[in-house]
C-alpha cells in the first residue's frame, strides 16, 4: 500500500473526529429538544442548560481548532489515536449532560450535581488534552496564545477541582458562567477567521 501524504491523511482523521463531535452535538440537541417537547417531565435547571450551551460551544470550538492540523507534516497512529481520544472525551461530557433517563433523580440539576465528579474529571482531562493538542500543532501555534495559555490550564484545573468538591449550586453557577465568559474571550480573540 502506498503511503499517504499528510494532506491526504488529514481529511480522513477529520472525518472520524467529525463523527464523534457530531454525535456529541446530536446528544445535546436531542436533550434540548426533549426539554422543549416535555417541559414538565423533569425539573429543568439553569446550571444544566448553561453547561449544555458551554459544551455545545466547546464541541464547535474543538472542530474549529483542529483546522490547524492541516499543517501537520508527520502523522502517526499515536497522534490519530490521541485526537480520537480527545474527541471521545468531549462526547462523554455531552453524554453526561444528556442522560437517557433521570427518573431516579430529582431533575437535571440533581443528576448533574450527583455526577459532577465524572463531569469535572473529564472536563479537567480536556485541559490536559488541549495542552498536548497544541504541542502537536507546533511551537508557532503554541506561541500564538502567549501568556493566556499559561493561565488557562491552571485556572481550568482549579475550577474543576473546586466543582468536584462542592455540591453548592452557587459554586456550579459561577463555574459555568466563568467558563462561558472564557469561551467568549477566546472566540472574540481568535475566531473571526481561520489563520
């Protein structure tokens, strides 16, 4: 079998990542549709809905950030596997916000708070995965973010640690609002065009 060039391999990897991201987006949108169709079936939670918005944005941002991989000149199976693992982690976050059944819980907020260790454990993993992802894309890509990147990861991990330890809804409301503000900052700073 002839070896593929990086330009030929990238679309194949992107398709697999896109399928996983698409499944995550589908789960989140199906949950929102279910809440609209049956608003009284389960107690709706602002925290839960805001995390749905945030993870939906995170999935789109991941898809957008991965455009930078087209410059990658040396692909390995390990890099491909890593990218799929990263996408799966984001899918699992979406799945944790989109349970099949919450009959044993007192609504979505109760479900979210009782599953917060899983959610924020996976969320913390995304900060580590993002660091590796940026390193794979090269020094120029890493340097593009300046000091922001050195602040983002530690603060994100602290946010996750606090959210894992606390079941206080105020803590979780602040956590999701901080993350949404963080996402808005990055979108405003980097996402007007593909560079």
